[in-house]
C-alpha cells in the first residue's frame, strides 16, 4: 500500500495553491478528526465520486458552547493521518485555530430558522459556528462536492440550506450513519463512554427502532412515536433526555401526523456525554 | 462602436454557466443600477485590470430598512444597458428579487463590529443585507477582483473584512469617489434633489474640505475637525446632520487624535434625501 502520496497542508494559502493545480472534480470531507468508520464512509464515497479527495481536520471552537467539550474533544492527528493515507486520500487540510480565526475575526454566517430547533435550541450558536467554518473551508478548498454524515442530520440540513441560499454552487452529499455492531452510531464522542455507559447508550438506537417499528405498523400520530421513545429512554437509569423529536426532515418542524420524509431524532445525555442520533421514516 | 457583444443574464444558473466558460481574469462591478460616472469609473478600472468584466444590476431589498427608499429607488435598466454597451462590458447580470431571495431564504452573512458604527448604527441591518448579497454575487460570478466606490467607504471596509474573515480569495478594489464639477459626490440618489436641494447638498463636500484643510494645517484634535464640519453643516438651513465622524479608516472607531489613515465621513439629510460622503486624511 502506497502511503507516500498524502500531502498535509496547514495554511489556507498552501491549500488554495494546491487546489488551484487540481484538474477535474474535488470532493471535500470536513471533519473534526479522531476519525472512525463513519468518517471513512465519507472518504470512500468521495473517492468514488471525484478525481481528488481533500479531508479537513479542524476542531472548530466556534461550534462549541462555553460549557461544552472543546478542550477535551478527542484528538489524535497521527492516527488520523495514518488512516487517511491507507485510504488513499490525496490531501489533508489541517489548519491551526488562529489560521481559521485570526485576531479580530468577526464575520459569521447566520443560518435561519432551520438552525433554531433541536440541536440549535440545545446548543445556542452551534450552527452559526458550523456554517461559518464550513463556508470558510468551502471557500479555501473550492470543492465540487462535500460529504457529511447523516448522523448529524440537522447539520446536513443547515449546510444544504446555506448552500442553496448563498448560491454556493456545489453539491452537499449526506452519507448514511455507520453503526457499531450493537447499533450505537459511530461518533468521536463515544470514546467518553465507559463500558456500562456504552451499554446504556444503546437505548438511543433502541428507541429510534421502536419508533420506526410503530410507524412501519401504520402508526401516524407523531406524539405516540415520541412517547414510545421517551418510555424506552426513561427506563435507562444512566440516560437523561434532552429532546426527542418527530419532525419534517426538510424544516425540522415538529409534526402532529407523520408525513413522508419525516425524521425521528433525539439528544440524550449518558452520564456526562451528550449523544445524538436519528432515523428517517421512509418506505 | 460595437454594441452587439453585451450579454444580459437574469438567472444565477445562466450567469454561472457563462462564467464557467470564461478563461483568464474576471472583474465584477456590483451595482444597484441607475448608473452614473462613479459606476463608470469602476467599470473602466475593471476593464483595464481584467480579461472580462461583469456588471451586476440589482436593487437589493435586504439592505434597505422598512422606512427607506427601496420602492422609489431610481431604476432605468434600458439606459444602464446602453451605457454599459458603450463601455464595452461583456456581461450584465440582472437577476430578479425572487431569483436572489427565493421563498424561504433565511441564511445571512453577519458582519462584525465594523458594521455597527456610522451607517450601521443609522441603518440597522443595512450591512447584513449588503454583505449577504455581495457574497452571493461573488459565489455566482466567481470574480478575480471586485470593484466598489470609495464613496461608500464603510461598505468597502465591511466587504474587505468579510473577504478576509471568510477566506473569499479575491481582491476587493476601492475606486476613488467621482464628483460633480461642484463637488457633490456622484450618487444615484442625487436624482431626488431639486435644484435648491442640490445647491444645499454642497455643504457636505464643503465641510469635508474644511476638515481636511484644518488637518493639512496641522490640527490633530479629531473633535475640532468634527466641530468644524458641524458648524458648516448647521449653517445650511436645508441640512440635518445624522452623523459626522473622524475615525480610524480600518475599524471606523472614532479618534481623539487624528492618526495616519484617518477618515472623515458624514451622513446628512437634505430635505427627504439622505446623503453620505467621506474623505481620507492622507499625505
């Protein structure tokens, strides 16, 4: 396996210069590093669909609240680079925080109503930070397509809306959530879980499947689905619900009656770890 | 003079398709139409510096306040196109309002502290609208360089800051203000002025020159400059001061002592017409 071809760039200027020399299509996979199989699914999809693939690794401070886990967010750049080399990634963009946010930085992207619900309500400013850094990465990398995990479904919706509203002229491709064999959605934050918490965290996927099963049997009352999820989550002593939602996928507005393209999602604390997951209700 | 080569595009998709076929450098001159010699100076500069020049004409509703003159803002697209043809402009991008702001549009660029003072304080939301539409035009047109009149000096500063903060990777070029022979800065809004108001409006340039003359004679107290401007403006019965400013050009923070790269600016109502002007204090 040839591992010699991955080039790591740590400034916007260097990344831009490399990009200017690339012919054909370019796929971008924006990540915060500490890569897992969910990220690798994005990378593989980008490699299939584009002439070149660029992965960015940047733990973005502006999307973390002041009480959140920016400082302790897991980082392992050496392991990340080794994984990306094995995957045949051409370029890794790994800027420092001051490279992206130099002193005096104060222009942000303000996403609209889609960013106000669910994660946006629970994490004020989160999507402003996400949209801003993603736009900036897009501007530096100028990708043809960008790849995001469906695990962060609202993030996908916010970025799609930004791409449409601001005429970014690129394709946003969501990639299905990758799960552990036991059903837990892959997340860099899973490393925070001790074995009993990991076991407890399976209630997220169990409650999503229960909602899907009710829906598959014909249940259309959204509140009944939400209540079935709450019941399952509340039976897990280590779990604390932040929200459960059954919403229209495009706007994330809560539904009374389940429509096509509905999405069931939830945020749950397992001990000190906040986890999210979701599932689309689709035939 | 060959007037047959100007192509008018009214959708983002059409503009993008044309742009994709252009080799070499592209200059963009964003305007709200009703073109005057100030705009023509931008066009000529762009034509000198680029292989292709694209002029956009779009009266941008989001940069007008609810009580402002969006509806009555002067428009004359036929005359504009004729002027641009004579100037040898290759392409004119003239989208409709729903083309730029389709139903449900709600992602904005939020500029920072530089947008809060002066015009930003007098016109809440103005620079959010400016930054958003300019970013969107940049995304559609993908220019190498963009040209803006120094008459709207704070607009230039806001857009430069946006280009830096969001890594737009293009050059923002300010072009000196073009004045009538009597000193009135060219503005599409000058058409609102009746002859006696036009005469009264000369107090803007008179007060800016007075401040510059004081400074040239060695005066460094910013408040003395501002006071000299106020005295001149207050002696004009048709004028009502909105603000006078002597500020650091890059941040627009008011100065106590005039520094290099200071900027004197003002907003003044002449009857029902709001005018702005400015001058740099530079050796």
